[in-house]
C-alpha cells in the first residue's frame, strides 16, 4: 500500500518535472496571481497538466524554484521524533494568532540535550516573504547556548500529518543547521501552501478541522575526545652517552639502557650486539624506545663512537616506529666484523659507546570534553 503510494508519487513527480519546463512561465505567473494550490487555475493552462492532476488530491510537486538539491521532501509513516503539535481547529488557531505576530509558539521541549520551541506561522505572508505558504521554524533556548557552548549543529525535519494516506509529509534540508547566539532560529519559509489546510479533501485537515505538525531534531554531538597532535622540536636535553663495558662477554640477544629523559619524555636504548631481524649475525642493531610506549614520529641521531672521531658511525632515524615494542632504530648500524676488529677503533678496553640525540618527536594529548 505504502510502496504503491510512493510509486505513484514518484510517477507524478517525474511528470511534473517534464511538465515543469514547459509550464514554468505559466505556473510562475499563476503562482503570483493566485496561490498555487488553486487547481482550477492550473487546469485552465492546458491539457498537459491534466494528467498530472489525475491524483490531484495528493501533494503535488512543489514549485521547483523553491527546491534546491539540499532540500528534500518525502513521505513517511514514522511519527515525528522530537515534538508534535495538534490543533483541534487549524482555522481557529490561524485566526487567534493574528494577535500574536501571526505565529503559534509551542511549549518548550527538550531534544538532544537542549530546549527548543516549535513555531508555526499559519497565515499568508507571515513571516514576510512566505507568500501563500505555511512556515515552520524551530528556536533553540538561548540559555543553553550561553551556559554550555556557543554553537549547536542539528538536523531538522518538519512534518505534517496527512490523514488521507495515514502518512507524514516531510520536508527537510539535508545539511545540519548551525545554531548559535546570533542565529537561534531555523525554519522553512515555504513549507506547504496554506490552501492544503483549507480544504479537508487534501487530508491535512481531518476530524472536523484538526491538523498536526511535527519536528525531528537530531543534535550532532561534537566528538567527546580529541587528540591534539604537536611536534616537539629544539629539544635542549643533552645527548645520551651510553657505554657498555666488558662488551665481548655479553652474550644475551639484547640489552636495554637505563631510562633517560629527553624533551620531557622518558626513553630507553636497546642494543642487539649480534643484530636482529635481517641484521642477525652480521651487524649490530640499535633502537630507541619510548618508556611509556608512545607511538608517533621521532627524529634522532645515533652515533657509535670511534676512537678516531672522524670514523664515528652516524645514522639518523626519521619517521614512525619501525621496530617491535614501539621502537625507532637501525637494523644494520655497524658491521659485526668492524666492531670485532680492534684496528677499527669501536671497542676500547672492551667498551663500546653509543650516543643518542633526540631532535624531534610528535606528541599527542587526549582532550576530553
Ligand atoms: C530545559 O528546561 C528545563 C525546564 O525549564 C530546565 O530545567 C533545563 O535546565 C533546561 N535545559 C537546558 C539544557 O537548557
Ligand atoms: C534569549 O531569548 C529570549 C527569549 O526569546 C530573548 O528575550 C533574549 O533577548 C535572548 N537573549 C539573547 C542573548 O539572545
């Protein structure tokens, strides 16, 4: 039943699209001369349009000048999620609000953690520029804006009940709307033409004059936690000097230095005297590790000190962790053969010296709202 209805609407929708280009001028003129819902007027404009009005009591396609790609109209069975206003008599309400700026303002209601009111303008050209249309607005309670934060994003859908089809006609912008102290209201100036609420045959007026308007407000909550990424540079802490004595008698796979601090973060060095991974058995491997298991970017200089300073081995680490256990390092730092060869000058009194200078690293801080 619902699907069928929908199909029909689509069909007439497309007929309207085709008709529209031919009729744009005529319709335009008629619209300004008389409200669009006056079907009699449109019928007089030609045979083409007659077909479109076979189902004249359903909601006709809107004047396309009012629709942009960011505004959608739909029909649904699901009731409004945030608030509904039912008028026992639409026409009485429309008369009474003339003394109240031509608007009906609902009681405050809560949606998405904020207080709102729903505004219904049932009369012609109120607010100004709405022509023969009903206008619907929502207004955010500005005390929420003052107390909590200064802007709120929310998706707003306006609805009205059509008893004939037992569905809600929905009209909404696809983008979330931004509310803040200087923009506390948002709405549709041209929701539906007032004529639909004057003739019960359309189904928007039912049970002897009742009508229902509703709104969905879905607040987009800003993400609760943030990561603030920054880069530490110009680190002034001294170079770490790590000496391993009695190097040749060390026979474990790896050794870790004491914790040292640089740039406000704690680090350790880890050496694999006989290499690790692809370097196993051929080169010494050296890694810098974050003592607090931070990941991220690091730039550091590694040096293996030679007794002849010009022969120091210098390698730079520059990037994201490239080793297990959150480490940054160099697999093949110095060939084992060079270390073992006393004439190369890396081992002095069976002591090897490494220096590490941390130049930069990334820092991320978690921020919770
Ligand atoms: C909404 O209104 C109620 C009743 O006036 C009030 O207690 C509550 O604090 C308001 N909430 C916000 C978010 O302003
Ligand atoms: C907040 O809303 C009230 C009632 O609508 C209005 O009188 C007042 O001027 C508004 N305050 C601000 C700061 O916009």
